[in-house]
C-alpha cells in the first residue's frame, strides 16, 4: 500500500483504513515513524532499505493467517513494493487476497508544491542504477528529453551514485534551452520541506544540495517560471488552452 509523501493528511482514506484494519504492518523504518498514531498496538516489522525482497517474502508468508499491510512511501506501484509482492505471490502460487492501495507519488506531491509543471504529457525516470543498468537509464533520459516533455527525476542522488544527476542534466541541456525551469523539492509534505526553483543553465550549482529525499522536475519545451508579482513562485506548463481560447 502507498502511504503518500509523508504526512497523515496526504494519505488516502483507504490507505489509513487498511492500516487500521491490519494485524501486522511491515515497512521501512523511516516510513513507519510518522505512521505511529495508526500502528500503535499492532505487530510491527521494521525493515531497512535494500531488504525489499526479504520484506516482501515475510509479508506474503505472514499473510497466510493474518491481515498484513506492507507499506511503501508515495505510491506502492511507483518504485515501490507492489511489484515484488505480486511476483512472489505468483511464484509461490499463494492463495491469498492481495489489494494494491494507491497513494500520492512524489512526482504529484512535488508538482503541486511547484504549481503545475506536469499539466500534460510527462515522463518519470529514476536515476537509481541499483536495479536498472546506467546505460539503460542514459538511453531513457535521451529519449524523454528529446521529445521536450517535462521529466520528474526520482532517486536523483545518493552517496553511491553522485554522477547520475550530472549525466541527466547534461543530456537535458543538449535538448532544452538554459532557461528551462527546474524545480527541486526536498521532503515534500514532510518535516524539512524545501522547494526551490532554478533553470537548467544554473542547475549544475545545486547538485550538491540534492539528496535522496529530493525529487527534481525538469520542465519541457513549453514550461516556464510562473510569477505572482515579481517573484518566481512556481513552474507552469500550460496545457494548451491558449491555442484554442482567448483569455
Ligand atoms: N514509491 C515512492 C518512490 C520511492 S523511490 C513514490 O511513489 O513516491 C524514492 C525516491 O522518491 C526518493 O529518492 C525521492 O526522489 C522520491 N521521494 C519520495 N518521497 C518524497 C518526498 N516526500 N519528497 C521528495 N521526494 C520524494
């Protein structure tokens, strides 16, 4: 199940209900901490990052005789736990009922904080090369930036892969102008939330500030800074109404 970006009021009512009804809740320590009010008194299994397969196997095993909620941040189907759980259920031919509960993914959360950068077609790419080879990531970045649509970059940086973000910005810069807006949202809807806006031409300077709790949204060829007064307040990608209507 997806718990949204990190605050109870950004979780769906169904996700909260599923946790309340669960006998056992399994998840990564960082996600479980803010769920404390909902999981009090339940059997809680805390796991670490990198232990996803083990966690999914435990959840499936326990689900034989109890209701188990296995938790992912954001949406469970977007770089989350849903697929590995489904794979294990299929492989073991388990006769258990599985429900995938959707949640607000980081791209949607960050887009809302930035204004409306993902108003039409957009792409989502993870820069993590733990499960996807870096050559494949490079090809996908080339493809999506070449068509000029906004791109949300998940897992933009961690200690293990400091160069992948520089690679993504370099590929973006070959296809888009230096004034293309770039939004960086750290800890969307969580403690320590920071929203910043820059441009592709200046984005190299912010690489050091980007961490694994951040998501980047690189605008497409129609995206621009949205101003309210003189300040840059956000990023907008017009949907195209201006081509059809006068307003
Ligand atoms: N299933 C999650 C994504 C997990 S991958 C979802 O749907 O959101 C982990 C990456 O997601 C992080 O490295 C970061 O890029 C992004 N992310 C998740 N939650 C975030 C948040 N609250 N603020 C900013 N980025 C977030």
